[in-house]
């Protein structure tokens, strides 16, 4: 009797499990292809909406500071990686040679003014001499007219007449010489279109240059930023004109330069939004937008550009720099040259 019940119980269990197995199998058969189809549809709909590259870096303004004069450095006011503001003193050049040059220029200006004053006095005397010569000419003319009239009447000799004519000619000649001297003196003191004598203007320009050179002995930061490469500076070394010896890395408005493959540029346009992930700041994505596409590939601007007409050309996919600007100011300082990953949304 117990054996029969056991068999009947097993039969009951088997009959209850059979309906559950019946609906699980169809679900498994149809759900897997459905999931694959949905995933394929999602990939198809979202593919081609973005282009990305990890060949990108952060760029900041780097100003190579060069002195505008040559001289010996007497003090360095900054240290490596120090933050500075525009106008802060970076280093000083020995001002003594330029102070002496300024004094010499100022003395030359005084000499020029004295010379012009003397020229003006000489011109005044030349004008007075002309007036005297005019009187001499008038007197000689009257004497000659008198001798000419007496000679016509026979009351004078031919000799006196000739003497009067010679005296008139001499007086006229002296008057012409005096007039020429006055014109020359006037030309020497004539002013330029600015109302000042050219000689004084030249001396004043020399003073201005000397003052400017003296001012340039203090080298200041051209922008806000961080000091770099101060190892080139040391008191006692010579600073050469227009030869950079220290750099200021500006941190105010960095941008991103992403080098996309030429095959990725077909859909990239200025104004498209993008995301920038900086390797040195993991876990964050910064919003940006495309501001411009380079006019040439990187190889075109290299020191030795490719020469494709030499006969041994090998086709290589070129990269074109694309500039991106951050949409908002960064909340932390970045280092120029940091690597980044850029994703541009070409289909919004």
C-alpha cells in the first residue's frame, strides 16, 4: 500500500512541474534573439554620432620673455613655478650704463638748445647788418646820382663820377652778401613741421630712448601665469637683447588641440559640442566646443615636410589639428601639454 502511494505522489509532482517547463523554453528561445535585435538597433541608431581621439593635449599661452636691452643681471626676483601677475618684476639688469647714457643724452640736448639759441642771435645780427647795408646802398646811390648830374653839366670830373659808380656797385654787392648770410642763418634755425628745430628733436629723441632703455633694465611679466625655466637666470650672467631666458605659462584661458585623422574630419564643424577628458584629472569630463579646424596637416608645418614627389612615397593617414575651447572656466589649474581624450558630437 505504501509503495503505491509513493508512486502516485511522484506522478503528482511530475505533473505539476511539467506546465512550468513548458513556458520557460519559449521565453528563452525568443528573448535572446530579441535582445540581440534591440542591441543591434541601438548600435545602428547611435553609431556615427561622435568621433573621438586620444591624440589631444591641453595648450596654454607660453610667453618666452626676452630683454629688450643687453646687460648684466644683478638680481632675480622670481623662483621656479612661482605665480606672477602682469607687471610683476622678474629680474633686473644693471642700470648704471643706461643711467650714464641718459645723462649724456640730456647733456647733448642742452648743447643743442644752446647752439640753436646762438644761431638765433646770429640771425638777428645778420638782419641788422642788412639794414646797415641798405643805408649804405642808398647813400652810394644818392652820391652817384649827384655825380652823374654834375658830370652832365660839366661841373665834375670823370674820375669822381667813376668813383661814385664803383662805390654804388660795392654797396649793392655788400647788401646782397648780407642778405644771403641772413637767409642762410634763417635756414639754420628754421623749425620742422612740429614747431621745433630738427637738431633739438633729434636730441630729445635720444633722451627718450635713453630713458626707455633705463626703464627696460627692470624686466616684468607680460601676462598672468606661472614662471618656468628660471635655471637660465643667475645674478652675474649676461642677458642678451631679444634672446629669451625665462618663460611665463599663462593659465587664464587654456584650450585643447586634438589631432584627428583626416578620415574623421568629414563631419566635424566649428561650433559642435564636445567632451574633454584629461588624463591627469580622471573621472571628469569637461564640456567644450569646436572653434576651428587647422588649415594644414601636422607634417606640413614640420621642420622637414614630406616630399611626396620623390618616388618613394608611402601613404600614411594624416592628422589635422582641431582646436576646442572650454565652455566654462576650469575650476583648477592645468598644465600645458597634458594629454586628453576628446569626443566631438557630430550628430546632435
